[in-house]
C-alpha cells in the first residue's frame, strides 16, 4: 500500500508549515488518474497524524476528474484511464488533468 508513504509525506509537509500550531482542517486534491485511493489515505491519515499537529484534524479530500487530450484532433475528454483511445480512433492521447496530488488548503486552530 503506497498510500502509507504518501500520507506520511503529506503529514510531514503540513506539520512543517503548521510550525507547532494545531491543524484543524487539511484539504487534499487527488486526481482520479493518480492511482491513489482516497479511502486508503483517510485510513493512513488517522495512523500517521497521531501525536502530530494534525491529530484529529478534519481531512477533506477533493477528487479531481481525469481528462485526456488527443494530440491528433485536440479533443479533450473525461477519462478514468491514463491510457485510452480518443473518439476519433487515435491512441495519441495524454492526460491533462487527474494525476495531481496536492495539499490545497490547511486551516490552523
Ligand atoms: Zn482525437
């Protein structure tokens, strides 16, 4: 489960920014193409945040829809797969959204 390592990183980044203050809320953006499971992040967050500034913080996860762009016809479509064919039949596509994982906001007490 690679979410454990990811969550540890998130906790350490947020905790560094909090500079000792209690964190009330953290909001994350997770792309649907990132292969990161929000439920796993939630589970790991409880474990990783224990004893840190983030303990008992409200974790908010915003899922970002995946989008791919076709390099042949320039069409942008929603997708749940990193690789996929365009409606025009071309496989010359690349993701333009949905691969992100970022801390969007944090709220201190
Ligand atoms: Zn196309």
